[in-house]
């Protein structure tokens, strides 16, 4: 039984990393520069931090095999958004960022669908 749980956890972590890799490549293809991945501040984590000119973007990546339980982007609730915003404030302070910021969601469903929601929350 322990082996199964460990394997499931590893698969979940591996799939999450694969989703973040796909999202990072997607953002780079759009012309963004990848600054950081899995930035942690307290209990919060920001999946990707990217920059395009004078715009700093904090990206939450959500991935699901299918939409059986809803679209991936809908799983970013108010509590999750608040944690990301708190972590972003810390990143901004640490890096003395003075430009514009935005919070985006990259939603990945299955092997093909990637959707980018700009200014998804604030």
C-alpha cells in the first residue's frame, strides 16, 4: 500500500512539473523571459514568474487530464489567489520591482489544450 501511495505522489509531482514545463515553454514562445519557477514565500508558491519588457507576470499553472471535474483554471479560488498575491508582494519587495505587474493563469487540459488567461485575478 505504501508503494502505491508513493508512486501516485511521484506521478502527481512529475505531472505537475511537466505541466509547468509546458507552460514555461508556452510563455517563452510568446516572448516572455522566464525569471523564476516555484518561487516560495511562506505557505505560498508561484509556479512561474516571467517578464516582458516592463511587465512582471506571476503565473499559476493548472493542469488536468480532462475537464470531467471542471476546467483547470476554475480551481484557482480566492484563497489560492490571495496566497499568490502575498508571495508576489514578497518577490516585488526582494527584487525592488517598480514596474507593472499582472497575475495570469495558464490552464492545460490533456496533451493539447493550453489556454492563457491574462489578468486572471488581482
